[in-house]
C-alpha cells in the first residue's frame, strides 16, 4: 500500500461516503505537487470529530503536513472565536503548523499575502435556507483569492456537488465553479 493511502486509511471510513474520494484525490495531488501553503476558511469546530456532519479538515491537513510535508503550514480562519478555540484544542499536537485566525473570510483572504498551494473554502454554512447567500459568499472568496493562486494550486469547495456536467452544479460552488472555469481553472 502506498504511504499516502496508508495515511489516509485512518480518515477514510470517517469521511465516507461524501468526502473520502475528494479529500484523498486532493491530498494525493498536494503530495505530488509538494504543496506547502494550505489555506482554509471555516475551521474544525467540534471536539468530537464527526466527519459526516462536520468535516475535520484542519486535523487532516495538519496531520498530512506533519507526515508528508515538513515545510507545510496551515492558515485556518473562522468568523467565530469559539470555533477557533475548539480547533486549537482539537489540533494542539499540530499547533506549530497552524495559524489560527478569527476574522471574516473575505477580510482574511484579502489580507493574505502568500501564494496559496491548497485552498479549502468551507465558510458560511449553506443551511437553514441560506444556500443563495452561501453561494454568493463563496464566489466573493474565489474572486478575492484568484490572484493568490498559481498553476499548481488546488481548490476544494465544501458543500459542492458538480455531478457529471457543469450544468449540474449544486451547493456553494454554483457560481464560483463556473467563474473559476471562465478564468482558466
């Protein structure tokens, strides 16, 4: 078994059936491209990690960097201070690899001054009838960060189902995915 598959095995069953294949593929590409700068909007926000209802992306990214990327670093941003405090507790063994930021993601991304290798957009929950607002917010995040991406950047959008064609996009990426495609992604 390849080392990345072996690493990912501990998360695979917790992420299935919704996130396992996407996360594994993204991390495999990140490993191949030697990604070092990981940026995440929306943070791990539960002490008891429930990958089905609330992904533990910060934990997974930090563990990935710790295992495969000695120079890797994560910036995780959340608008809620309580979520960042929970994330600090859950990720304390990786704290030297993580910058924790309490801020609105749009402001955070506007002020981020490094080229981004791996971008995970998971802010603004699309629940309680807020799909449109979450989708618009996601588009604004993508517009802000576009100039900070490079040819080898990896972009993941949470709560986004592309289906088999661009016309079948559902979730937060309904506007940002076509925007990215129109801009060469």
